[in-house]
C-alpha cells in the first residue's frame, strides 16, 4: 500500500505571496489532518478534513485554509505569507479520525523569504 | 489544560543503555497516549501507544509506563542502538479530537 504523499517537498516563497500544498492520503483513508512543525513550537494542529468537511480546526489565523476532495486528497492554502510561516507542513491520514493510527507524509518544507 | 509537557529536550545515551523520555499532561479527559518517532527528512511514525486501562505496554525494546494518578507517562528504550537516534514525540488525545503533541526529544545514541 502506498503511503501518504505530499507535493511539493520543498518550496521557497516571498512575503505576501500565497502557496498551495497537496496531500494524497493512503487509499481508503477518509480523514486527513494538517500540522505545522517548527523547532520552537513542535507539531501544531492546523485542521482535519473528513468526507470533504472540515471537522476540527486548530488555533491558526484565517490565512490558513484547506479543502478535501471527493477522492480524499487534500490541499492546504496559506495566503499573504509571513516570515513566521516558514516550517515543515505535515499531512497525516487515518481511516476515520484520531482514534485510529495516523500515518504521516514526509512533509513540505516551506521557506518564506 | 491542553498542554503536554515533554522532557528532556535532548538526550545522549550510550549504545546498550536505557533511554527514558517523560511526558506530563493536565487534561484528565485524555484517554489515548501515543509515541511517535521521527527521522530527519521523514514524517513522524507511530511507535507505540497506550490507553489508561493499563499501566504498562511493551513492544520489543520499547515500553510505555503510564501513571494515571500523576498524569504522567514515559517511554523507555532498552538496549538503545544508534539506529534509534531520532526525535521522539509524545501525544495525548480523547474521543475524536486532535492529538496534542509534546515538543519532542532529540535522542542520540552513541557507540
């Protein structure tokens, strides 16, 4: 079974730009979660999508948004990028939520200059 | 209330020694406590998890000890190997709410 894939793996943007990251979950998994990982703050939850609906949301500003498609693939978008948005963005999928094992992708490393 | 405090931040252990990482939580509603292992350039991977109805769970060289009254749980890695060098995250959750992660422990096992 293929694992969680994320594209692109690396991204460099400048302040004020916007970015879209993509995540393909493991086949059959309906829950997709997104996390921001930084050295200072660790893993912070952004949001979770299940059956194309946002089911849980973390404490991030509205510049961070996401969506999920009917095939469970998910995208997250960050608008008006700030220097502090530089981080590793991780996507995780599970069968139907946090009670099941979450499988993480390798992440997208975003650098904002 | 939602925090999970993890210590130490970094740990150096001799090959063959025991690595111990500790976590403490505040929310008594938490009922699921996983540990994740992350290698450089990779996403975290589930290592072992425990629920509060047991005080200890062992899988190979990895053991979780859980103390419900103290609201603490710990990961013990017996016979630590250089291949165990990675960052370890504890987490806690309940129901279908998002897991809360500790800030991670960078483990280095030296020969």
